[in-house]
C-alpha cells in the first residue's frame, strides 16, 4: 500500500507541475492574421492639419456629448484624450521645431488583447475584423482596459449603468454603405478608410515615393501582431504616444500558458481524478475521518 | 477529532464585537453609496487604472489569505497528515468567508453587476480563452465547495442540539454527505490550484504594460506557491487569534511544522525569481533606484526573513510564529499589489491611490468577515480544544 501511495503522489506531483508550469512550445498557437475582409484606417500624420473635424464628426455620428472639461468654462468641446465621451481625438506632439498631430482611436488589432480577456465575448472581432462591443455580454469588469496596450476602451465612470466606449469604425454607417464619419469629413484625406490590404499597399507606395517625408515604418503593419488601423509619420512613433514596438501580439504569452495547461481540460481532469483517488484512499486511514494513523500515533 | 470541535459559546455582543460591527456597518453604508452614486463618484479608479484596491486587495490578496483551507487540505488529505485535522475546520471557515467576501467585492467593483449571473449561466457565450472567465467560474464554484465542506459542522450542531428530530435528520444525511465529501474535498484542492495560479496568469494580458520584474511566464507558478504560503500564514494568524480571544490551547509543534512548509515555499519563490530575472535578462531592472526595484527588494526581504527565522529554529513561541507569519503574509500581499498596481504602467499621466470610500469598503469587508467568524465559531462546532466548561468570553 505504501508504494501505491508513493506512486499516486508521484502522479499527483507530475500533474501539479504540469498545471503550474508554462506550456511547452509544441503547443504554440498559430499567430492570427487579419481576416480577409478586414477594413481599417490609414492615418498620415504629415497630411493632418489638426482641424479636428474628425473629432466633431465622430461625436455626431456616435451621439456622444461634448467634452468641455479641459478648459473648465464649458465653452469648447476639446477632449485632451480618449474618454467616456470621446472615441477619437487629435493630439499634438511638439518639441522644439518638431511637431506632429496624431489621431487616436481603436486600432482594431488583429489579435486584440481586450477581446482575448473578455469573459462573455462582449468585445470581439466581428464583421470586417472590427472590434465591437455588445452591451448584453458586458459585466463591466474592465479587464479590457487592463489589457489594451493603446489605452483605448473607455468606461463611463459617471454613469450608473456604465458602458464601454470605443471606436467601432462606425459599423452602423458601414452597414448603410457609408464610410466612417472621421474619414468622410477629413479635408486633407489625412485619414482614409479602406480594406486593410489596400491601405497597407497605399502606405508602402507613399513610403517608396517620398522616402524623406516619413519614418520608415508603417505602424500597425507588424506592431503588437498587426492592427487594422495603420499610421505613417514624420516623427518617431513613440513620440506620438505609441509606447510599444514589439511585433508579438499582446495575448501571445498568456495564450501559450493557458492553452498549454487547459487544452481540452485534460490536465485539470487528470489532476482531479488523481486527487479524488488520493483522498479516497486516505479516507479511513485517519485523516478524513479525523483519527490519527498508526505512524502518526 | 471531529467530536472535539465544539461551539465556543458565550455572549456575542461584547464591546469589541460592537466596534467590529460598527466598522462593518460603515463599510456596508459605503457600499450602498457606491451603488447610489456610481464608481466614478466614489472611487479613484480611472481609464488608466481600471483595477484598484478592491481587485488587488479584496480579491487577489483576500483569496490568497483565504487559502488556509486549501493549504491545510493539501497536507491533510493528499499527504495524509492526520495531525493537522484540528486546523481544517477553522481554516475552511476562514476560506469560505474570505472567498465569499471576495465574490461580493467583485460584485461591488464591476460596473454592470446586474449581468453577473450570465457568467456562470450562459455557457454558450463563454470565451474559453478568457483567463478571467476561468478565474471567475472557478472562484464561484469554490465558494460553493467551501460551504459544502462546512456542512458537517452544521450536522454536528444538529446532533449536539439535543433535539431528537434534528439529530435524526443529521444522522440521515451524514453517510451520503461523507461519501460526497471525498469528491468535494478533491474539488476543493483542484479549484484553488487552478484559480490561484490563474490570478497570476491574468496580469500577463497586460503584456508590455507590466513591469519586467513581475512580467514572467512563471507568474502563475509564483502566484500559486505564494498563495499556499499566505494560506499557511493565515492559519497561524487564526490560531493565534482564537488562542488569544477564546483562550484555546495551541499546538505549537503543528504550527511550527506548517510554518516550515511555508518557509520552504518562500525560499523557493525568492530563489526562483532571481534565476528567472537572470534567464530573462532583466536582472538590471532590480538594481535601479526606482520604486519598482525598491518594492521588489522589500518583497524579497519579507520572504527571506521568515525563512531565516525557521532555519535558525527561532520559531518556537506563538509570538515568533506570529511574527514570521505576518512577514510572509505581508510579502505575499506586497507581491500581489506590485503585480497588479505598482508594476502596472498604463502610461504617462495616470495615477492611482485608493479613495476613502474604497478603503472604507475594504476595511468594512474585513470587519464583516471577522464578525461572521466570531459569530459562527461561538455557535457552531468549528474550533477544537474547547473546554467543557464554558470559557470566559474574552473580547
């Protein structure tokens, strides 16, 4: 019996180790690629004049209230960044003679961290790869905010029935055959709408034809696993607030571990079977009914 | 052993109990205010720091400190160490209370709590890739498991009640409950293994926003080991408390060996973290003079001190046991705060320090737990070593 127990404990230790250790590389999942019908935006910072027509159009299209908090006197709708009333914003970077505007909104990641963590799939890549939000599935846990590397999902802190506020690429307008409000109104075509592959081709065309104009990267082509919103700029992207340039999608490491341990729920099921057997065998030997075993007396 | 567990009895509404109730009442009032006024008005949370004290302390630290039931169950049922049996029932009670209140804290923290029921129910909508879903479902299931594990205490009370009807009902239920408890007990070991490690996995989704000191693929393993250490520390607290509050005898030998197990865990964590930092090539980060590095060293000192105390066999009195348990619990607590808040960098311009209502709720929930614990051990057979004559109720 003693050797039986030892074998059981060994099995238990092995199962526990498997549960606690990161997955073996063999279980590495495939890196997702953009859906074939993926649409997105291409924002070219060299063309943007900072008129903020896109910000106003976005608010109108999405029925969002003005954000007059920045100047405190209620005069200007001038959001400083994305917030619960603002799905897109124009920000200014200025240092010495170097300056650039930058438009912020959801990047519609190819492998979005927000959707990876979302318990009931409230945030999910839906039609055209657009990361959209479904109110009926959201409990307001805000894991999406913890996860997003771009600080995009905003929470209606002031509301008692708060929603997640984020750019959904005007999916209602797309359904009507229109383009997103921001690209529709942009007077300089600094931000344009299209299929991701077309936008990517256009971005590379601009890089090739005017190489001195740009930093030699299309931000979003590979960054954080790739995004459906792409950027061209004449100043380094980190100065525009893009903090990360790794090509790994954010959910990658977590997925490796979680899938390694929980794939098909085999490891937990095996661990449970072993635990159940151990507890069953130990019953009557003392511990479960409470009296001491021989060796412990 | 089971027969040894007895209700403490005595007056419940002592002066110090009234103080606990007052703190709990302030917490409950603040919770009502939070639902009336919303999260923005009552918390310091923001779009940069969407998770604050309630998640980091009440849920992540709270459930780890409520791992006493899990930690003792491993020793008792897996390694068949019967001598730990007197500790299991109070440990399960603290776990049940701690986990239940962590669940309550989640309901207070989420913005749309009226939809929480969908998480365990709408299985067809589950995002099986979501670590948070796994944690949530696991914790919900474990709360149920813990209260089932406590039902023998209820049956014992019925048996001891002197009422024939209750006694007979208890005897009728007991055989089938005993059979089911084997599998419930196994579940009670499996579930914490899953969600305590996954609480660490959770923060890996912050990816590059999480400081390299804490951002390791071994986060789940480190969270699991430290949760067991914190569980043992909590058992030492609890035994110290019941020995001081109710004058119960304490078995220093058993507590000492628990403390040794916890110290081994702490030593493994400290050693492993340095190896891991070296392997990931980020050792330099802990030699910078900034807040994350300083807190990293404090974490390690808090883990190493109890290891040294145990190694030098200085843990012999209840006082020194208590001190080393406090150090371990603080180490595990700081490690969790650092992983969830300090090491989490949402970018420039964001700051977080818990608001007064957030603190009042967290303190209030601890008071609720303490009040419930005292009421239950006075009414139900939880603690062993209770003398036959009713002890003088100490406050």
